[in-house]
């Protein structure tokens, strides 16, 4: 027997597992991040919103690779259909989500070409590195839970909080903020369907514990990527600058 034993909780029902995962996300939900609080209050400069786009662009532009890898690793047709639906919407050739995101940057006064040519902050690099690891080194179930529940499921609540400010304080047009209204509804559906898949296929104590850990990681990584934007562009600390 190993000197260090890892405690694995007992198998719980799909409904109880969902409640546990929702509690994990709520414990560090970015809707309470100071960046989002200031955004909802309308106190951030438009340039800061544009720099948020810059960081969001740097990880969402590669979502096709993370989702595609997860799709390839998933042996279950119904779960693959959920992953493919999300991938298809993100990569819609007629209306790619990245282009919609960059239109918001332009409305904020930040040139999309400048964003395309930029490098991500270290905190965003950390998020991208985690997405690479979880999609290539972990099970499809952990990858799905971390990306769709830990990260993606947060966006509708965040959007609901900031939409009034985007309209009433910043006076953006509906076309300007289409990225947010689009994700407000779509990500609720994606998150709900992935909860169903996780509840169905996380059917051993070990699989359930792997899912819990993946959701913890996804929740933390989304918070830290917001930290980077806040520290650099609100507090003015150059987290991306080296002395040599």
C-alpha cells in the first residue's frame, strides 16, 4: 500500500454530481471578478474592453483545435454530437465567432489587426497551455467538463450582468455587442447538454472525481485570465514585461 493514499469519494447520482459541479463553478465564478464588476458598473474605459477582446481572441481563435481533439477522443456518438455542435457554431464559415468578437474590439476603438498581431498575456498563455493539456493528455470526459462546465458555462451569467452596461452606459449598438447576445443563449444550451453527458458517462467514483478536478481547473483558469486583463489594463502593472 502506498504511504500516501488518495481519497476518492463514493459514487453519487448524476443529479448530485451536477449540483457539486455547479457549486464548484459558483465558488470562483468570474461574474464576481473585479474586472466584470467594473464592466457592469460602466467604469472601465472602452480601451480596456478592447484589451479584454485581445485576450479572449487569443484563446478562442484556437478552440477548433481543442474541441477537435476532444471530439476525436470521444467514443460516444451522443457526446460527440454535443462537441461537434459547439465546434460548428464557433467555426461557422459564414459567420465565425472570432470575427464577431473582433467587431466588438473595433467598436471599442481597438484595431482588430493589432489584436491579431499581438501576443497574449502570460495569464492567457497559462489558459491556452491548460487547454492543450486537458484536451490532449486527459480523458474526453475531463476535457469536456473542464472546458464546457468549468469555463463555458460561466459566460451566460457574465453576459447577463454586463449587457445592461453595454447598452445603457457604453451605448454600443446591437450589432456591436452581437458576440455577447449570441453567447448568452447558446452557451446555456451547450453547458446544459454537457452536464447531461457528464452525468451519463461519469459512472465510476474515479471518473466523477476526475470530472470534479477538471471543473475546478477550468473555473480557476478562467478567473486567472481575467486577472491578467485587470492587472495589466486596469491596475497598470506590466505583467508581460521582462527586465532582460
